[in-house]
C-alpha cells in the first residue's frame, strides 16, 4: 500500500505579542507598537504591523527602532498573558490531531494526514482553526498548507497577515524556484550571504547547484538544501521534540571594557544555566560562548566533551577556557551568552544525534 501524501499545516499568529497588547488595550489599536523597553540597552521583542511599516523589527535595538519610528509606543512584555493565549491556541490544535510540533508560543506545525475530525480537506481544517482562534482569542493567525514542513512554513508567510495559502503536491519545486534563498526557513543570513557569493540567489539557482558542490561548501546541511530546492522535505512533525540546547544571555546596560567585569557576568550566566539544568534534570556535552561587541559584530566559541558536563564548576571552567583567548578585550562587549547543547537526561549518555536544521 503506498504511503499517503502528508498533509501539513503551519499556523503562525500575526505579530503575536504586539497583537495581544493591542487587543487588551484598545488605545493601542492602529498605533505602532513595540513590545520591549525603550532604554539604552533595550531590544524590541515584537512589533505590530503598524510599526513594521517603518522598518521596526524584532531583535532591533530599541533606540534604533525609536529613530525609525518616533511615534513608536513601547509596552513591557507580559509573558503570562502570551502563555495563556498560547494554551488556548494549542487546545484548538488538539481537536484535530495529536501530531502538533510547537516552534514557539505563537506557531506550530500540525500533521493532519489522519485528522481526528474529518473535514473536506486540509485547507478546510486550516480555515476552521483560524476561525476558532479568532473567535476564542480575538486574534488573527496565518496558515500554510502543503505536503511537507518546509513548504507549509513558506506558505504561511506568503499571505501574512491573516491569510491562508496552499502549495499542493507537484507545485513545490515551481513555487520555490523564484524565491530568494534568504527567505528560506533554515537558511540564515550568514548562509544566504555565502550562497549569494557562489551565485546562488534563488531557489532555481540552488536547484542548479550540484549536490557535491553544496557538500563542499555547506557540509551536512547540503542534503537539506538540495532537497528544499526541489520542494522535498522528509522531516516528520515531532510532537515531543526534545530540547536541543539550554542557555542564557544578557545585554549590558553599559558596554563592558574590563576583564573582571566580563568574568563576573559570565559567572552569573553559568549559575543560571546550571540552575536550569538541575530543574530539568539534564546536562550537555557542548558548551558555547556568545559575545557581541559594541559595534554589533558577534562571535561564538564552542567546545565539545566526550561526556555531559557534571556540575556547575565544570561548566564555569569550560566557559572560562573559551573566554580566555579573547582577552584582553579588543572592543567593548555589549552582550554575553553561555549555552549547553548535546543534551541528555542527567546520568545517561547523550544520544549521538545531529541537530536538525529546522524546528
């Protein structure tokens, strides 16, 4: 019996945090809103569509956002409110399938190849989900429907906000062909620049590039890139996908210039990360240090160990070894982060698995 063509829906709430704030405070409706703090070291967590018209984006420094949009209204984040809405949304998802893979509070993949509630089509289910979300939360969601996760994600972006788009079987390769590679989920800005440098600007360019050439430049990721250029993505929807990393980072109110200040900041981050490990009863084999300078240049340094880190002291020592070659500081530091990857349950060996390219 042939394997049925999968039916995947990607649901993505529209400007989620900002939309919740506009819903709960009618005075914000129609105004450019940024969720975050307007201070020297503030960062935009989310922006309303009114703010996006001015070029305001998430992860943008608040002062730059303010310069782009002088009328921008900043509101502090209320994560309890966002989590409550997210629970409502996921309750709606569960009516249709048990195969739900959350990517964040506001988006998820649903595999409805064998839905719990029978409907005429995957498109009908997506429309019903969007209608239920609006009815119960007052918020809009965009949806993409296709036969794999990569295309469903592209489709949900294609008609934002408050839209639905379908890429049916047989149309994936043609749909991908004219799109810039920088718009592909799984191709980050740095990879897109490398591809552009090789003359790969669109999906068609990527499809024309031989697999062995892609492997030479992009290693293990090449097979994924080779597939998506052809509309192929065999990754399943993973309802209980394990966490792949645990980390903490901080943006300083003032740039750090001195080594002792940076070491002290790292000690605090290590304590927080290890507390998270203890709470979840996990550890990891790969320690990564992230450092962003005052001019926004960024670097990361990682080290992997044969066995999971055993205690906070070992994590701190690993972080210190990664930091040492970067001292004394060539430039002031704006942000510092420390994380653990290659996670496993404490006391058990980590699985020898590759990190997937996409959530």
